[in-house]
């Protein structure tokens, strides 16, 4: 079951048909086609669960997870991932943010909000003994909703560690936990 969960969740590529450019996004088997020529038909945010059950058993859970009676995992059928890491950290910050696929994927991690999933680079730094930069964390207890929205919706210095121009695609496989898998 664990291997299925690690399979590809998301892919994106350009397609051309009748002299029109389309961006085709595949998420958990769902195909979303956006006509880039007219900039129509996009979904700015899509959420899915890898599992419906949860061990926290929260009263009034908005996902109704305490009511799930058995472990329920997403049936993800995919075979490809992409990596947009730029270990050198020399990407243009504003351009990278403007092209980012994760800029609306605000993450709550260790009681702080992060602009994107880059907060998990902590594990990369820890595992490989790197003293790498971490993205800015925003304390939602100290900032208003308006202040958070302003901070979370603009480029951060960490954007330089992503390459949104040239995504590196690779077939899904289990990690050997080698640094080359992230470079």
C-alpha cells in the first residue's frame, strides 16, 4: 500500500493542437486542460487526500476523518514526478515566483505558515548534513489575516532555489536516499 501512496500525484506539460498552446495538468488521474492562448479554464487550487482516515480524532473535523471506519487511501495511478530544485540558488526570484506551480500551496508546518512546500527542505538539510537556507516562516498568531495574505502572496528569497523554467521529469521509483535524487 505504501508504494502506491508514493507514486506520482501531479504532472504538468504543454501540448499543442491547432496552433494553440494548452497546459495539461494531471492530478491523481484527473486531467485538466487549460488554453493558454486565451488564458481560460484554470483551477487556481485543488486539494486531495492521500488518505481519508486520521489518528487525531478531532471533534467537528471538517474532513469527517473521525467517521472513517477503516484506513482509506487514494488510488493514485501515476508514473512520473518532476523536480524544480535549483541547488545553486541562482534563479531570478520574482520570475521564479510568477511561474511557480506551488505559490498558492501555503503550508502549515511546526506552527508556522510557509509560502510553499519548500519548508520541508529542512529534512534535506538535516539528512545530508547541509546548512541550507530555509524559507521565511510566518507566525499566524502574531499577524492579521490581511498581513499574512500580503506576505504569503509575494516572492521570498527562497524562490531562488527553484527552477520553474526547466522542470526535471523522472519516472517514479523508490528513493535510495542519495543526494543526486534532489539535484
